[in-house]
């Protein structure tokens, strides 16, 4: 089973939920944790894995043999990302725009284009006690996160329950991270921004036909929380857990310590969350 943990906006506590859930479920089953927030991975700060292997991740980009090129412009026509510009006497390749689709090389009538690898980041493997851990780190300034996220997901172990920590928001990196999951957990907060971005994330789940549920973090009751619950009822998406505002939790977070490892009441909350997710999946 693959459980993705996402959020419509940053700062809702998505990684807190993902890491604590992994720690609790690891007491009962084989767990794999994938940090797919490759632009800002931070799950390792809480799970503290021993990283044993590192490998570069690249995408293919075009390299043009100018002496063979007839400057017909077909490569630029087929490029949906404007990564190639053809002049009268030269072809310019903008590598940062290239998505590595290979269309330019395939359609080149002169066979003047070959593909070469361009590094975009690294993949690191390790373990945090019994939890198998993988994350990607995108190179600084690199614009293309999805190919690296795809490389992280290629390590999925079918024999484990896999937890994916996605990037915040609802852009292409999030789509790539949660696509193919069995269940998606959306973490929100009881604020106007939290509700607005939760609604966007719920629409994304609908587009991808993914079942999901909601965790309300920093729960304190009040009008904001009531609005989120009302919205979830209308959309028929279950609120699986409310995590109360807790100063001690904030203190642990600041020290990079997961609450489930120190506070029995929080361990119980996340154990209940794991059971509800598995029950929800079974009921569908």
C-alpha cells in the first residue's frame, strides 16, 4: 500500500504527520519512507536515517551537431517547452527548459541531434532503524523536480507499506509525487488560507481519482475549524484526525524530535490515524 501525505500549502505540519505516522506504523509492519519534497527535503531531520548510498540523477538533453544541421526548424516546432531555437546559422539549446522527452532527436531529419545526460540532483538511500528511507535532493537553481521525484518513486518496495511525503501545494511536483498512491492524506490548518488551499488539493485528488482524508493540525476549535469540517462534509471527505495545538510538540519540532517517539498520547493519536487510513482503504 502507498500512502501519500500532502498539503495545499506549506507550514501545515505535513512532514510532522508523515514522519510520526511512519514511526508508529513501523512498530507493526514493514515501512518505507520516501521524501519526495525534493526541493526542500527535511524528513531526515526527524527520522535521522543513516544514509548509505548516493547516486546522481540526470535527464537527457539534446546536443546538436551543427555541421550536420540543415536548420529546417523541425526540432523547435516539436518542442512544447521552447527549449530549442533555430536560427539561420545556429541552433541554441536551453537546457534548463528541456524536459527530456526526446522528440527533437526523434524527428530530426538529418539525425543531427543526440541526447546527453544533464545532472539535476541526487538520490540517497538509507535506513532509520527498521524504516527504509529514500529521498531526493534537487540541485540548487534546478527547475525540474518531477524527473527526480520519479526516480525516488522508482525505489518503491511492493512488500512494504510506503509513505510518501510530497511537496506542499498542487503543482507538477505534487502531482508526480501522489500519482499512483492508494490513499492521500491532506494536512491542513484552521485558517482561511488553510481552507482555501485544502479546497485546491481536494480538487487535485478528484482529478487523479485518489481516495483521501484530512488531518486538521493545530486544532483549537473555533470558527475556522468549523468551516473546514463543514467543507469536508460537503465534499464527503473524512476528517480522520484533529491534532491539538501543543507547545511541547512545537518544542520537540524545533529540536528535530518526532512527538511519537517521546509522548505516549501523541503515539496513540498517530496509531489511531494509521488504523483509520487502513480501515478507509479497506472500506473502498
